[in-house]
C-alpha cells in the first residue's frame, strides 16, 4: 500500500505504527501551516481573517484523513466502519475507547475479511514455512 493510499484511501488494513505516524505527521503539518499563516497575515485580532479561512479549509482534509486512517485501523482489528462513527460521535467515551482500540490494541493476526495482515503475518511465506517444518 502506498503512502497516498494509507492516508486517503478507505480500503485495507493499517498497523498501529502507521496509525500513530500518520496522525502525528498530519497534525504537525497542519500546525506548521497555521503557524506560518499567523506569522504572514498577523490577523489574530480579526474575527474572520485569512488564517481563520485557512483553518476552516484545513478541516476538510483533516477530517477525511482522520476517517480514512481510523477506518483502516478498525479493519485491522476486524471491525466495520460503524465503529468509526461511534468513536467520533460519542464524546469522551468514544474518544477514549478509540485511543485504546485503535492506538494500543494489536490487529487481527493473519488475514481477515478486510485483507492481508499489514505485518505480513499469515501470508504465503508462513504457509510455505509450515509445510517445510511440519
């Protein structure tokens, strides 16, 4: 899976490592963009200046990426997309549960209904090794 598919796609599975790296990376990029915008436009006192417009425009890709990454992480845990809605729509309980479920618990070992293991566990190589060492 390419980086663009990991960030923007809704199919497949995603490892915990990639989940954290993508979320941290995207957050840092958006913070840097906003800080540069504040430095360039110096509109902290304006109610609806260029930085505010940029901030609202950045919400669209941030939400898209957040949903895509959470969905693929749910797929790795062998859960459907309804869990992403639960995590986002129920404040505090859903957010805490999503951090534990998506950020700390390991995915399904081997392939599941959403695809191959992103760690390569349970792939063709494992079957070949099982035959050799059986």
